[in-house]
C-alpha cells in the first residue's frame, strides 16, 4: 500500500470552515499532539536529490522511526512509507543514527490535531500548526496505486471544500529549510 497525501496551507477563516465541515461529515477528533520531528541526512546519499527522508518523531504516543520514499505524484505526496515504533529514548535513537553516519539536519515542531473521516474512503485529516511556518491541512489515505490515491485525495478535497486550494508538494522540512535560506 502507498500513503497518498496532500498538504494545503490554511488561514484562520479556512481553518474554522474546515473544522465546521469535518463536524458536518462526522469526523471524529483526537486530542492535539505536540510532535517533534528530527530529520537526518544520509552519510553517502543526498536525500534532497533522491526525494527521500529519514525521521525520528516523538509525541505522546511514543517514538517512531520513519523512512519516506520519493514522491510519485507531485504535488500530491504519494510515496512509500516505512514506519515502526522504537522502545527507547530519543537521545539513544539519535545517538545510534549519528554513530552510523547519519547527521541531524533540522527539527520540525508542530501541534497536530487528527480527525478520522469515515469513508469511503476512510481518511485522516490533520490540522497542523507548524512553528515558524503557519497552519496547514494534510489529508491522508491509503491506496494501492498512484491513480487510486490521486482520485481519493481529489474527491476528499472537494468534500472538504478545499478543492480550490493548491496542494503544496514540499514537506515541512523542505518548507522550513527554504524559509531559513
């Protein structure tokens, strides 16, 4: 399965409208989570050129290591994702990665609210307040093919009254690094 996702920037009015629309559609809200993501550079491969990412994420649910493959359908973010929990502290996991030659390049801090949107297709709609960047919506579904992911995402954007907003192809890491430059 592929993770298919779109990211959209929101202003305050659009955020309020989206919250209302999610309630109308019966989306179940989870509590807001503070997330800290540390992204790593590969010792011998340029993840920027290959469009890959390696991330440690810490939040109230624990610590997870995530690999994200190249985007297959920009500006949508359909890609392979491999993620698993780690039963250790973040400093221990970071130390291991650094000893293997990986180098921490940036931290992304955000508050994320997830809403579970009943299907079909089932989706997770996240409202993210990202430090130094602003507010965004991410819509995520699972799909067997790029085409299926594209169709599901486009349909959900219409259901959520977000179809007029251009999708952002860059990750939060890419947006943060561009803002720093």
